[in-house]
C-alpha cells in the first residue's frame, strides 16, 4: 500500500478546536482531506486528517490555498 505524502496544509481556528485541510499525494494521485482536530501537535494533527479526514474537493482546496497562501504556487 502506498503512503500518503503531505504536500501542504491550511488551518482555521475556533474556540475549542482547529480545522485543517491537507493536500497530499498517494499512488500518483492528489487528494485533499478536512477534519477538526485538537491542535496540540502539528504532525499528529496532519496525520489524523490524512487518516481520518473527510474527502474535500481538490479544486476547492486549491482555491482556498491560492487565497490564503498567495505567495505559494500549487
């Protein structure tokens, strides 16, 4: 089984948690996932999102990344 390679992430915060969107690649295919996490450890949270997150539309993720991280090219 191929491993999910994380390419980038963005974060939104609330009073009790963080919402992360992770873009990554597995078996040559890019995918995006979204999930609410505790925000205690970045690596653990990214792993949690990649493993248990809900699929998120890749094009929508790219649009958010383009808006929130304008200095980065996808």
